């Protein structure tokens, strides 16, 4: 713990890996591209899950569970879906191992070959819409509002912990509706749920918008997204909500009879966020001393570190600490009193700093004599002596303030990293010097987008909702454009 | 809903499937052996998960997540483990599909063959102990108390919804300890957690005991289990807790330095329950009218059905129902007020009966005039007129009473189905006529157990803790035995 971190500005990528390792969040497994999410990292993910799950239920959704495996033929049924997902995936071809006759160990039993290969789900539209066909006959069966918490697998060549792994955890909502407009309302509603979660809980400002055709989900008519900006000025797509039109209903022949007795295909949405949010959380707030967590997603919100020499000191401190923790408990604040006598206070200070615990209370005999405690906040590293009688009010207020400060700080950084440009030269110059989001006019064609991507690595993150519509000329082709779109290099 | 169920005594197996279908709990998917858990079934599973997860955390465990895939070579490292698990499993051999050159569709890309095949986890001891090797150096790193909620795959030839499916959901605890006795204490502690959960929440009486060698988990030194009895007098293993000794530590070379500086292998446990518990819950309580749920695991504990002809009636009923639901809400009781005007009250009565909702309140204009409501309990189907002023006390008491009654009823059935026998002839006679648990002396050898199994299909469910030690003679071989063991035909 005493070792210094690489600083963000020296090697951002190494810094990111170091934070994850030192805060004990996750690690690479021996299985290529798959990670182990360690207890402290998983505890943060569980808090994210709990909030999201509650919001999904409040917006009328139920959880369910569909098979891990998808028959190969299902993937081919939706033409664009197969291009997006069927290529890099884990393929189950056999269902038995046996001992080799030469004693060399376990081998795949060639007699146990599946008639049709099974794909480990990269996403579940196909298997779910295959079920929905049997569930939907009439408008009375609609809407279906289902969410699934699951693991999915996409065979990634380059992986990074949380940001891009072969297996990851996520939720995927899959809804079915009687009308186009109802499905669009659902798509937008879930985008709002994601944006509110990102801003209110993760303290991470996001832009809402629509993807260009190039970046659209394979099988969607329209992909809505939230986009955040990391401290290295690269963008990160934090959540997507897809209006699928009737594409999957047509692919899986899911029709319903409407109130007038007419048959039509069902309208669909799907929407998801994943353990990628952990990467976004880490990169939005953490600093050169380690992880920084917003209080609303911190497994431990307050840690109390006793500073003592004698057993007598410790007993006196414990008594005061008990009063404090009783107060915290009554207010629903999570805490830890760390009286491990194998570790020195300095070691503990560094440990909880690296783990991003929002508030640290240090308590020594002199503090108790003065009826006060030293309270340190992780976000600004400021310390303050606080009267013990005031702690009951001070701590809850401080947690609210930290949550707000983290959001404000991230928003300031993000807002300062948005640049309007009016020429391609300027675009490249800003991208290479300052980075961040670039607002520029674009002629709306995939060709121009591809050219910019090949040329600069920047992609269109979204056609943002938050900026005024404005006439202009495409920075590459000079063709007319009726809005600026948001470009950035992205994770 | 109007269709009559098959009765349990006519065709128990069909009855079981009918309950699941009619209560809308789950269904078979098109993927062989894999089920879809539908929202109402998943809501019950979520309640089970929540209680268990809280109990795991209260007993000091944290959740984490390990990879879905296990390299083939890992399975071979623990000799008996491989025999138990490596055979019938899903094998991933390739990581890419491509379009066939003849345009016939998607095919497995032969160039994307994995160097080493990956197995979809049937259980995670191997992948987890491979990680623990890097996590454990000293006694200070112990104990490790980790649980994982996950999906697992075992390629089953004959599947039944919830009871035996190729993919199922479960939790698996994996703990590491410095001493043998600490690991045994952990194994027993988690067995107690399972037994308490089964009895207090599922209202399902269980016997705790130890498995015979034949039925032991592949890789364990000792398997502890809880065994329940279903209404068809067949036993069901509801949870297992394994003392793994140093087997996996040796297989994966996981050593630690103890306080004296001496190196030793780490001691291990693992323990799990799965969606199989859903099958146990259904078969313990349900009746010829459908599902019966214990109140503590019912997604809807109380349903209110309005009985009305005019809109005016409905408004008056709604007013009274609001008062009732406010009371229920304040007491943390879940409820539904079903004012769907597309369905008749009779249809709703049948629907909530089949879904096992513990308490139904029917409210009509005459009831309101008399300041009363008709309250029906699902377990006994008794109805009672209750004064509206008393509902606040009546309903919570009734829920407690139903929970208790279901347990007592199941326990009475179970206890009446235990028979002591003293000869093999008697054993067979009881097994075929009465079924249930049979307490008999056994000489302790796998050979005798195999013979009985081949002969009668009955297996030793456990060496139970709940019966006195007693000297006797094996019913088959006449050799001395120092305890009766519990036999039954089992799921």
C-alpha cells in the first residue's frame, strides 16, 4: 500500500489497472478475457444493481430468466443482428468429455457432437422473441415488460477489466408493445432511467442522444444512448436503449390481434447496462491516490480509525465510536470501525483512501478529551476537527456534499472539454491537443463518418438532445447539415 | 383456468407440470433441457435469494463473481471431481462463426478452434481454487468466505422443470480456512442456514445428515445435506454443504504459512442451493387446485377482489380497499387490488387460487354496508366474514397462522411417512406400499447400498442427525450396524 501509484498523466492506462488492483476490485482470470470480480468490486456492482432493479420495478418491469444458450439458427433470423453478433462468440459443439484411451487425459467425446451448435448468448433478443411468440396472441397480452440480470459472452480480442471483457454481467430489458409510439415511449423512458442513475448515483454527468447508423445496435431501428467523458478526455458509452421496431417480431413471427381484430407484428425495445459501468465509475472520479466513490455507491460510507497506544485508550475510543456508529446505523449510513491491532493507523488511512471510502473519522485519546474527532473527506482530502455533539448532523450533510461535489467536479471537467469546431483542420487540432467532446456539423452519411474514423479514430458518440438545432456545413464534405453532432475518441 | 387439474393421486408428475404451467412459473425452452423462468416464478426465486443472501452476509460472507468457463485441464486436477462432473457438460470448442461460402448460412469457423476447450461451469471449485492460490499466502489471508450467485450447466439426459434442468441458477459458497476444525464448523453452520431457511421460510421440514460415500459430492471428504419429503412420498435433496478437506488445495497447490511459520495446505468448504428449491416448494404444499405458497415467499400475500355491478359500487369498494391496503403497506404486507374490469370475480378467484396467493379478500356492496369482508385462506380454503375494523389485526395474524399451518401439515405428513424396518422383506414391502422415509440398519458398505439401489431404486438419503444411535444388524447382510440410516426413493 505504501508504494506510489503511477499518476494519471504519466500513464492513464496503467493508472486505471493499478486502481483496480490496489482497491481489490477485480483481476484477470486464467481464462482468456474473463475477469474475476472480487468482493469489494462486486459489492459496488450489487449496489448499482439494487438501485437499477428498484427503478425497473417502479417503472413496471418484472425480472425473468431465459436460457444461456442460443441455437445457431436463431442468430441468422434477423439479418443485421447476425452481422453484429454472430461472429465473435463462444460456440458449444459437444456435450461430453471422456478419458482418452491412451491415458493422456480428458478429451472431447467425438460421439457427443450436437446436431446444432449452441452459442453462449452475446445478447438475448433472439431466444426471448422466440419465447414471446408463444406468449402473445392478443393486445390483451401486451405490453410485456421484462428484464433479465445475466452473464453474456462476446469473444473480444483486446480486453480491459470492466470496460471490455469476454464475459460480462449485465441486465437486458426486453419489452413488447402493441404500437410503435408506445415502444418509442418505453425506449425513451428507460434512457431516462439510465441517465438519472448515472447522474444521481454515479455522480457522472451524461449526454443523452441517438446513435448514427454506423453505431446503431445490430437489429435496431434507432439506438438511444448515454455518453460520459472520462478524465483522459475519452468518451464512454454508459448505456443504450434500442427501439427495435418490428424487426424481431418479423424474424420470429410474433403477431397479435388488435382491438379491431386486425393482425399486426409486435413492436419491441431492448435496453441494457453492464459491469462496464464499474469502469466508468472508476475513471470518472478516482485520483492519483486511488479509488474515489460517490457515497451513494460506497459499500462503506464511513470508516472510523482508532488511534491508541494502550488497551485503556482503545476502550475509551470504542465507547465513543459505538455512540457514533449507533447514530450512523439509525440514519442508514454504512460504516466500519477498524480496530484491527495488526495494522497501524497510517496503513489504515492509506488503505481506505485507496478503496475510496468517502469519509474517515480518526479518534484518539486527545480528541476524546476535547470532545472532538478529525473528519477527512476522500474527494477533496480536506480534514476538519468536528465537535462530537455535531457529528450526527455533520456526517449525513457531508455525504450529501461529497456526492454533489463529485458530480459538480465531473460536470465541470466534462463541460470544459466540449469544443465547437467549424473545419476539419480545427477538428483534428482540437482532437489531438485537447481531446474531449467535439461538436461539429456532419452531412449525415456513413461514408463521411467512416472517413473521419479512419483518419482520426474519433467516432460520432451521438446526435445529442442537449444542444440546439443549428444549420451549418459538414466539416469534411461541406454539404449542408442541420445539426451539430458529438464526436470523440471513445472506449 | 376453468379446466380441472389432474389430481395428485391420478398422475403426480402431470399434476406437477400442470401447477407450473397454470401458475405461470416456468416453461421448457426450445433449447434442450433449458427452462425459461417466467416473471411469477422468478419473483418467488428472488424472494428466496434475498433471504438467503441476507443470511449469508449475516454469517460473514461476501459475494464475488468467477468466470463462466473452466479450462478443460482444470477439471482433471482433482481426481474424483473429474469423474463426477467432467463427463456430461457443455464444451466450447470454437470462438467464431462465419458465413458458409456456398451461402447456406452460418457455420463454425474451423480456423477459430480453441487450443484448449472450455467447459461451461458445472460447479466452480476448480476455477475458484485456481484464483485462491494467488490470494492466500499467510494465515492472515484466511478465512476467505465467498459466495457466488450464478448459472451452471450439467448436461442432463432427462430433465424436469426446476428439479433437473441442463442450465440452472444457484448459489455456491466457497470458503478457505486455516484449520480442519474451522472448515468443519463452517460446513455445519451453512447446513444450519439451509435448514432454517427451508423450515422457517419454505415451511418445509427437513432432516439434516451426512451422505454415504456413494452419494457424496465428487471431491468432498464429507457431504452434509438437508432432505425433505414430497407429497408423493419421494425424498428430495434440498441443499448440500461439503467439507472438502485439503483436496482442492492440493489439486491447485494452495498453501499458507501458519502463525508458527509452517506451511500447510488450506482447508475448504463449498455449499449450494439452487432453483431446485422451487420444485421442492411446489411439491411440498400445492394441492389439486394449484400452487400453495407460504406467506413468507409469496410475491403477493393478499389479493383484494372487488365484487360490483355499477361504477358507483366500485368506487365505494375502492375507498374501503384503499384503507385496507394502506394498513397492509404500513405492516410490510404485499398486496394487489385487482379491479381489472375485463375479468369476472369468479375468474379472479380461480386465478389467485392457482397462483397460491395466501389470503384473498372479497369486497362487495353488501359487505361494506355490514362493515365486513369475506376473507379466504388458500391453505385450508376456509372463508370467514371479518369485521372491517378488525382487519388490521386479523390479516397479519392469519399470515403467521398460514405459515405455521403449512409447516405443521407438511411435518405431520413427513413424520407419518417414516417407518422403521428390521428386515429386507419389510423394507421392500414398506417401500412399495407406503413409500416415504425408511429407517433401517445398514452395514456401512457401498456394495450393500448399491445392491439395495439396483434392487429397489431406494438410496440412502443420509445418516441423519435427528435419530438416536442404536446397535443393530444390516437388513441385507446381517452384519453389525451402529445406526439406522434414512432410505427413500428420491428425486
